[in-house]
């Protein structure tokens, strides 16, 4: 009897595919039919005759396994880690798995979103169930073939065996398994038996990435496609009055000029020609209201903090009474600017709108929401719109909104051609969706050397913090606790930016606790641990974080960093925070070079539950820390008369390679299901650095970016 034991195959390919099924159970789906018997590695996957095993898995009769990754890949590693969950329970060798990006499928896949650090958390059990169910179906097919009880069979690396020593490769029983019923209840592996989960796995696209193969939206092209570059209003609040495209249309290679709303698109044979055509456009703009500036926003936000119009998100005890009875009240205000996302790959999207269908292809964090918005815009049925996802060169929240996809769809409809919208860096920074400018005012009442009351006020441009954030630390740790928010409605578009709201709130709160400890002359670590003791055993179901897990990462960070024992000339700063279901503690180490603080190292301790792919997890942790350090130190963005004052990296300051600190990562071993990881290490970084700078230079920082506010030894705020 031949054994089609799975051969080693490459996982490299960029294949457009229909999305498959989702959820967890495989009811209603068939096993893949046999592929060509003569197929052998290396295999051109696109040429194989595959049918569905289920929404996630293809198995050929030569034993080759293809796993579809349903969620958008934004650099967070889910195209690698989510298939690892399936492969683990399917019990195949990871070296013999080929991974393909799934397309949008709202009927079968669930939560096809890249945002909130939720992909693995939501996929943990359903994806494992998918693999385990497929494995059981293969076992059942082999048992029937042998005439033995399925319970006497086992699997290992894609091979089924029985007590008699018989063996069959998965490919040998694909056809038979297709005729069997799908089992409703299957057992999942005990974490101690994992072979793939918890082991380092390289990015499945790494070969294509480093050799420049077409993976990203900017790579995508089709025969007959035109490139579209869009002239947008130069300021938020301006509208298009009229335009002259005479010079643009005279440029060789420009195909058409299309007006839509207050925008004008130039269609050409290539991006260079389209950009040249856009530059030649002559446009006049009008405004029916005063244009906004950062100076005005600053006054507005301060006015909101000083005012009385707030929405209370959480209120425990009697804050007013605690402040009245206090021996002392400590109050500080923290300020942050707007920030652009600055993805390495500027926004782009392909659209082909015809009478029969609307086909969209490109880098998007929210394919389902974008498809729905396009359908509404074009007055089409949702089922007429398909979305295929490319890999994204960064997102950080910018690609949640899909405005660029809507532009592509509208232009394609008007031009009656397949087109791809491409942003320049100036387009990206000048007409983006930004992190909102925010001010926090934090007050604490002190009685007998203890914190008895805590009042947090937020003033934000446009939207306020999410309702769940007031349930993060120190909620539950202070008897009298209140969170108030107020906002100003602006024409400047704002939205999610990596670790929304907590990206700055963590800096404010953790800096505040450090300063309170200084004023009270108590140990800053002890202050935090004492507060956490008050939350242990709480029955308050609103509390989002675990005091025990947060306490643990704090203690491990103190130990791993040698807190308080740094060598001479090294200044340490501490921060701990919970967000996206993950607990993190960080210690930043700063030295002075020519009296300037330089961040040399960040020790980061993370409790994110079971770590699916340690290599990918470390990449996320390091990226989050460096992102947090860089933007806290240098990120600044302002508006004048509604126009962004920075349009490219010649004026907008990003952290440079020689400024990036060493990030030392420590995971807390856990048997708890995975939690978020793409965002949680960014928020604590700013406070850890600010607290280290205070230790080094005696300057307490209240405003970001730090580089802008460290020019005096007088405390700021």
C-alpha cells in the first residue's frame, strides 16, 4: 500500500483566490477532490485542481496542504500565526504547509478585520476547531478503509496509523473523507502537546518580501488598468469652485480627467504621468467657514477642560467629597498633537466597476465594511461587490476607513475603466485621517499620604476615548474615581491610530503616578502595587484588567531590568499598562550624550497569554516599543488655516535607525488563550522614557513630542 506522506513544499505564491469558510465547524463543506496524481513538488499551486475541504484547508491526494488565512495581513503576522492554529490541530508539519491569503467572504468567514489586536484572540478556538475537525474526518476515513475503530487510530505529521502498524497519508483518504459526515464535537490538543504553536515560524511571505515579489497593493496591476492620482482640497474646510485641465490633458499619456465631489482625478498610463498631470491642474477653492489651526485647537481644548460640559464615562464613590476632605490635591495637564499614520506603503486601491460587478483589490483593514460602503455609494447590491486583499505595507489604523477604496470605485464608475488610485506621500499626509489632538487633566486627592480620589478629564478633537478604557487601571484601585470626557467637532478627519487613545493616555497616567510617588516620597513601584492590592478579589465586572497579571509583569520587569541597580550614568524610567487584553511593563534606560537624553534600551515584559509564534510576537513587541518611543520623542503635526504643515519626511520627524533602542523582551509563560499583541507595547513606552528623562535631567515632561519640550530645565506643563 502506497503512503502519500506529505512532501516538503514551498509556501511561496501570490494567488488570487475566493475566500472560504469560517467560524469553527465545517458543516456543509466537502473535502477537496484529488489533485492531479502526477503533481509533485515543486508544485505550481495555481495549476492544481483543488476543491474545498473546508473554508480554510485544501488537501491534495499527494498529501499537500494549503491553508487559507482569512484576516487582512498588515504586518502583524496573522497570515502566519492564524494558519499555525489550524496546522497544529490538523497535525501536519508546518514545513509542509502552503499559506494563501483569503478574500472577503461574509457568509463563511467571521471578523475579517485587522484592528484592535483581536485576530488571534477571536480565532484561537474556532481555527483550532477547524483543524481538529478536518483531522477527525481524515481519521474516520482511514478507519473505515481499514475496518477498525477510529479511536484506535492516531495521526502525526500528516500520517494516520493504527494499532496494527498500518499507515496512510492524508492524501490517501481525501476522497473517502469527502463522503463522511462532519463530526460535531472534536477534542482539541492540550497545550503541553503543541508542536507548532509556541515555536518560532518565519513570516510566510518573507521570501517574496525580501526579493521584491508582488505582494502589496502598489504591486497590483491588470491589463488595461489606468492609474489615478487625485487632486484633493488643500485645506480641511475648503471646497472646489472650479478647475482648468487644459494643460493636464495636453500631457502625453494622460487619458482622462474626472471630477467627483470636491476632487479631481487624473487618469494616465502610469503613476508618474498621472502625478505630472495633477501638478498641471489649475483649481480654485472656496470656504464657507473659518479654517482651523492648531493654535485655535489648543485654546479650545483648554477651554473644554476648564468648562463644565462633560460626558461622564465612569463614576465610583464621591470624588467631590474626597477632594474636599483632602490634605492635598495634585493636578497635572498632559498634551499631545495630531499625528499622521505614515504607513511605508502610501494608500492605494484597485477598482473595476462594471454593470455586472464591482471588483476591488488592495490593502484594507476592513474589507467587509469597505465593501458595504462601496455598495451604498454606487447603489449596488452588497453581493455585487467583491474584495480581494493584498498584503499591506503598514496600516496602524489608517487602512480601517477605506476612503481610498471608495475613491477608486467612484472614479472607475465615472471613467468606465478599471483603475488604481495611488497616493503620493504628500497626498497621504495632507489628506489623511489623523490621531486626534488630546489634552488630559488628571487630579488626585491625597489624605494621610494615600490617594483617596482620582479624576481624569479628557478634551479631544472629535471623538472621545472608548467606553471600556475608563475600566482600565486605576479603575477599581481608587475608591473615589471619575472619568469625564468632552470633545470639539472639527472638519479635520480623525480616527484610530495604533492603540487608540491609550497610546497617549498611558503616558499621561503613568507619568502622573510617578510624580505622585515623588511628591509623597514613596517608592513608585510600591505605589502601583499597593493600588493593585485593592482590586484583587473585586466583583466589579466592569474591570477589564487582571490585578494579579499586572502585578506579575511589574515584578518581573523590576527583576529583569535590575531596577534601581543600573550602572552609573544610566537612568531608568518605569511604566506599566493594560490594553487590548494584554498586560505590559516596561523599563526604559536613558543616558546623557552632550546633555541630551538618548534612549539606549527598553526592557519589556508581556503577558499576552499563550504565544503562538514567538518570533512574530517579538517583532510586534519591538515594533510597538520603537513606535511608542519614536512618536513620543519626535512626532509633531500641526495645522494652519486648515492645511497640514508637514507633507513629507523632510519636515516631519520620525525616529531614525541609529536612535532606535535595544528592546529586550520577556514573555510571561501562560496557558491562557492569546490576547492582543500588535498594540499593547506602544502605550507604556512614552511614559517609561519620560520618567527616565526625569531621572536623567530633572525635567518632568507633560507634552509630546519630548524633543520639542526639553529645551529648558524648568519643569513644563
